[in-house]
């Protein structure tokens, strides 16, 4: 029985490494997809990332966006200036503090971005249809936890400056 445990441990290690390799491959492919979408809508990669963060978590203050994106405030200002000039976002007074500004995505332009992901989303729907509800919950849990681990690893590296 003792010879079985090391083989199970080796198999687990191989499977874990395969998962990590697949996540790396997914990261690269998503980066390529996002770059192509950004090119089609004339957005730099970082601008598209910030637009996505604002879409998911906004409206946000420029400071909050800087923290989420891990960007220097001056870099964030440049990103927001480009997004505003392009008609992607608007800067409004914060209703809770009229001295502060919040940034929000303009929905009409944002729909333009999502149109370019339509094919990928349809293919993902087809892929997910192969899994039952319990499997989908497990996948969702794994991805949520993997995102949290990645966020922590990013925080552990500190500011890029």
C-alpha cells in the first residue's frame, strides 16, 4: 500500500501542474483575445482593462480605479483622459461628496466592446453546457478562489514603481 501513496502523490502533482499550465495558457489566450478586441475598438490594452474594471465595479473614483488596476495615479489620469475623449466613460460629481469625482462607463459605447466578444461567449456557453450544475459550481468556486490567489500574489509583489 505504501507504493500506492507515492504514485497517487505523483499523479496529483502532475495534475496540479497541468492545471497551472492550462491557466497560463488561458491567460495568454485571453490576453491575445483582449488585444484583438482592443485593436478593433481603438483602445490600448490597459485602457480596455480599466474600462472592464469600471464596467464590473463602477462607478469608481479615479483613486479606487488606480488601486484596483495597480497603476500610478498619473497613468490612470492618462487612461481616463483617453477613455473620455473616445466617448467610453464620463466623469461625474460624486453624489455623496460633491468635491469628489466618480467615473462611469457609458453603456452605448460599452455594448460595442461586448459585440466583439459575442463569438467567444457563444463558444463558452457551448462548452459550459457539457457540465452539470454541481460541476459548474465547482468550476466557479475554483475560478473565484484562483482569482483571489492571483490578486494576493499581485498585492504581495507591491506597487510596480
